[in-house]
């Protein structure tokens, strides 16, 4: 074992985890602030808030297709640093926004910035961690997008409360007015600090530091795209790699399945705090804290599914993902009822996260790395997430169309059916493993 190699693997794990976790601070600032807009100078209707989310998701979806391939071609480090800088700017400006069209413009910038993150952080991980360990390692690493939004929700809510003020209500009683710009500005500050750390600590691959490739280090054969020739492998970022990734049936099945998975997750990300507020009558910060139970449950899900897919299913990702998707559909049956207890609501969010985040991480990260291979990982992850992000677009505006007041049951019926269909789409991959070259 090479101590220097292991040190840089730990550094890479840590800094990429931190980058993607703190991306959620700026990504969710608008959603944290939504419940606090009431009574402020911001006048957005429910439909307009949904349009802002949908514009963000549309740009995010388009960016996934572009920045995944750019990461393969130019290296993920430069793309990630660009995304961090743009995200910080958009969040800082968000604290000054008041009008619908200003929020729309900033959603475009934020969507572009955020789309640099997932594919390029995962591309970096695929360069430093090999196939035999990937399920477990990436399972732990994927806690970045379960803990990240949980901490972001609580942090944003706490900052709004910290800088709140009091005024007299209609009945003359004192009323707390939460300061919504604090959700944007504090998020920008946190991601800015992480960007500075990334500048010094982020390295694309072991070879850039004079170390052998991860396959050489672990004595493993290099993985190949389905129809790639082991005799003449195409270089990273080449048009041949992109064509081969996009012609892989396995990649297409992952992408189609991910549509409904991401639809469901983004419904809870975009609208979770508002759903809690309308169901329980809670304030903005309490609603954010309650909604944070979902990504906290996701921590359990992403870690468990990594071990299950590696050890129980011998690196086959589809079986674990399918079973967990069906379990999530079962949990959503609870959403057809009216939850009136804060503890029951938190338990519901926790269980959704525990069962949903596992297949989400497997489809969007581990399996996409496996079937896209190290050379095509950025393209594969970007494509799968791009198609999935179309579902995220629907997650932005569907709740505004399907819900009325505190009746959210029509929305939960749609999500439940979608998750069952996602599990069915993965069924051809039940026994599939990524092909590899023969060891010399």
C-alpha cells in the first residue's frame, strides 16, 4: 500500500464530497426562502415559484449533457471551479432579487452552475476508486447529496431566523419576520470557502500527481464500454467515446429509469418545506427543519445500498435499486392521507429518503460509472442525469398544478406510479455487470 496514494485518495474523497454537499446550500436557497416570502416585498404566486424551479431544472438538465462531456475532455477540476464561482455569484445576487423575472434570470445562472457538479465530481471519483470497491466507497460518498441538502435546509432556516425581526401582527401581537435574503447570502459564503479549498486540493486523477492509475494500483483489468475494442481503446473525451456511451443500451435504461426517480426527489426538494407548512401550519424555519428529515434518511439509504450491491449482488446494481424503488412507492401510500403530527411528518420524510436516495445514487453515480467506464464516466453520468433532470423539471411545476391547499394526494399518486415504472425499466439489467478487459 502506497501511503501517498492513500492520502490523496482520502483528500479527493473529502474535497469532492464537500464540493457537492455545499452545492446544495446555493441550490436550495430559493426553496428555503419560499415560505418566508409571504409578507415581504417579494410577490410570487405558487405558479410563479414553480416556473422559477422549472427554469432552473431545464437549464440544469441541458447543462448536464454539456458539462459531463467537457469534464471528460478538459478534466473535471476546471469545470467544477467554474461552476462553484458561478453558483456563488448567482446566490449572492439572489438576496437582492424581488421580481419574478430577476429570480428567473438567476435560476438560469444557478442551473448552469449546478450542472457542472455531479458528473464531474463523480468523474473524479471514478479516476481514484476502482470497480471492486466502488459500490461501498461511492455509497459513503453519496451521503454528500443526502447530508448536503439536510444541512442546507437547516442552515438556511437557522440563518433566516438568526437575522429575523419582529413586528406587530393584525391582532397587535408581536410576530417574527424571518429575513429571507440571509438564506442566499449565507449559502454563497459557505460555497465560496469550499471553492478556495478546492483550488488547492482538487486533482483530476492519480497520474497528474505522478502516481499510477487506479487499475494498476489495484491490479484490476480496465473496464470497457459495451462495444469498445480492448485492443485499441479510445482516448478520454473523444467523439468515439461519446458515441459509444450514448449507444449503450445499459446507459439508456439507466437514464429512462432515472427520470421518475429524479422527478420524485425534486418534488420533495423544491416543495417539501411548503408541503410541511401547509399540512402542519408551521413557520418557515420549522418547515425547513422537518423537510430535512428526507435527506437525513437518505444517508442510511445510500450507504446501505452500496454494501448490498457490492456484497450481496456482486457489483450488480439493478437488483438493489429495483427493490428499493418499490419500497419507496409503498412509503408514498402514506402521502395519500393527511398527516397532522410533526413527528409523523418527519418520519414520513425520513422513510422516503431512506428508500429513494439509495437507487438514486446507484443509477446516477455507481452504475453510470460502471457502464460508462472511467474514460466515459463524465459523459455517461452527464447523460443519465440530463435525462433524469427532465423529470426534475416536472418536479418543479407539477406540484403547483396538481395540488390545492393542503390536498397533495393527486401528486403522490403520480409519484407512486412513476417509481413502479422506474423499477420495471431496470429489470433487463438484473444480471448485468460492466464488461472488462482481460488481465494481461
